[in-house]
C-alpha cells in the first residue's frame, strides 16, 4: 500500500511525529485547539505535509474496508470467524454497523422467527397449515393473533401457499413498502429493497402500497411490483417464476440477467462482464450446485468462468486461442 | 553493467527458464488445485528471479526456485483465506449500496496489505486500530469494548499506525 508521493520514505523522526498526531486526533470528538496545533505542525515544513498526505492516502484505502468483516478475516484466535462476527454484532459492534448501514433488517436476522442464509432454501409449515417457502437470504417474522394472520417480510423472498383458516382470519404479508393481501392463493413476494415484486400462481392478491390509496389486484398468472408510491400494471408472469421452490433457476433471457439472479444464491461476488452480458441463454439450472451451473455455462456459451476464489467469480469472454 | 555482462545474464535466465519452468509448474500443480494459479505462480517465481539482484550463477536452481515458489504458495493461501473470510462475513451484512466489483477487489487488496503490515500485532491492537480509523469510534468506547484502559488503546494505536502508515520509515515502536 505504497503512498509516498515522491518515492522517498519519510524520515523516522517525522514519521513518529505524524503517528503521534494520528493517535491524538483519533481519540474522541473534534477538539478545536488540538486541530489548530496539528495544522501548525503540518504547515511547519514540507516533510510534515508529505507525511500527512501519506496518512491520508492510506486512510482512503482503509475506508474501503468494512471493519467487522475485516476483523473477522484478520482474526488469528481460536474462535471461529462466525462466532467472532456474532460477538462483534452483539456487543458494541452492532451500534457501529447501524451507523454505517441504516438498515435494520440484519438485526432481525438474529431474533427473527425464520431466516435463511445465502444459498439456503427452506419450507416452513405454519400453525394453520399455511406453507411458507423461504428463498435465499430471507428473514420473516410470523405474527398470528386471534384477529389476523400476518407475515412480516423483512428481507428476501418467500412463496406462500395459504391454508383455509378455521377462524377465518384475514391473511396479509407486510413489507417495507406496503401490504400484500391474498384472496386464498399461492403467491410469491420478493423484497427487492427499492420495490416489492409479487407473482401470483393461483388465486389473486391485492397490493396496498403504504403511501397510496389505491389497491391493485394481481390475478393468477400475473406479476407486478410496488413501492410506497404505487403499483405497476400487472403483466403476465415470467416463465420459471418461483421455480426456486423446486430447487432450480430457469434462464429465459440474457446471460447477464441469469447471472444476476444466480448471484443471490451464492455468498461473495458473482458477476458478468459487459462483453458477454447480452448473450441469450435458456435452460434450467440446479440451485443446489451453483458451481455445476457455472460450469454448464462455460460448456454451452462462448464464455469463461474466472474463479479467483470460491467467493469471487466472474463470467467473461473466452479468450481466443491462436 | 556492460552490454556483454547483460547479455550473459539474459542467457543464464533463458537457460534457467528452459531447463526448469516445466518442472516448477509440475511442482506447483501438486500444491495448488487450480491450474491457472499454478501457471501464474510459476511466472511470478521466474519474474522474481529475473528482478533479483543475484549476480552469480545459481548453484542449485531447483532448490532456489522452490524457496521462492514456496513463499508465493503460502501468500496465495493466506490471501485466499483472507478473501474467503472477508467476503463470507460481508455477505452476512446488509448491502446498503452494492459496491462495484472493482471496489470489492480494491478492498481485498487493501485487506491483504493491512494483514501484512499489521502482522505480529495482537488481535486487540488490530481491532483498536481499525475501529478507530475506519469506524471513528472514540477511545473510551474501544477501551470499554476491549476491556482495557484508554492508555492501552493509545499504545495499540501508536504501534499499528507506525506499521500501517510508515512501514518504510524504519524503526517501529
């Protein structure tokens, strides 16, 4: 992480002074008097300034790291990395993550009624017989009361196969953008962060966006999206929608679109180069073995799968062989 | 170096490469599951030989090559282990903004460097430094979390900052 502006290292004495300033300035909230002294030190001579620029250049690189994962990676103790992350989150680390993130969905992961890890899929049967299928990286809370049956979709994607209720309680799925009210049915709800996508397989659902006064009905064989402001006009559902419940992903469009979908099921990075993103792809791929799915891509399309590690994979053009 | 000396050195290198590249590749393929990586590290090894200031003819070429290659294999595994752990832990956190692949890559490079620069410090020292410099946590907070005094946090900071920012400037405290 070389940052010497003009190549020669700063002298040990100036380095020591700069380090002392870093230590003082990091201690706590800003202190006008301290900062004035620091500025005077910087201005006092060119080597001081050069040393400080070096600190700033390396700090710029450090800011690209997330502290909790970095510490988990740097840990050399006997604790497993997962334990360490859980600890970081449970103690003060949690507050820091909140400042950085602003999204409380992760908090729910540790207290939620049901959640899945990245790549995991699961079926949960609820007390009334309703079948709740959880897709990858999903967090759901169940709030069944004597008046109503409510699911809170905090994150991810679910398929719900509602069961008739002996108590005839209304059913709804609450998302960050509004409610989805089924009318005795099988449907999928996917929290895509900036909107919620709904696909109806059987029956119908009513979408009630949080801020809008309009209810949109989506019938079997249709899909729509909504956010706080409103809903799209329902359109025919994409073939293969909801196939994850059967453990497969259906490609019907471009390689780029397929890879973006497949990436949801793998931890780490999976990306596709612009050069090959528009290649057409169709087929059915297993979600239980995403590596096999990637190998199949390389066998059927003029692409190459570059694996720098299990957690960093990119699809690109196959290099020409001379 | 005179032109003739340079030419002789160049020749030595070519001979070394011709005689031992294939063998080295085989050696590496036994230690690395991925063929591409083995090829990259073989090239890396010879590149280091080329740029080393070794003037004399290498007595034991294969032993010499394996020493360099062994170090590269170890750094490769260390790097992979850091990447796995970092991306795995990162995947547990919500993404407020999805970083570009280039940003991710740079973050991993930074992590590998930080790991190298802070090597030898206690985990507590590394934690104090990153929490202070990345998250801006005040020392009182960090001290409470680590179960140490604020003075200890300052000592950790000084040791880590010296290594991280001024590794090339000699003596570290």
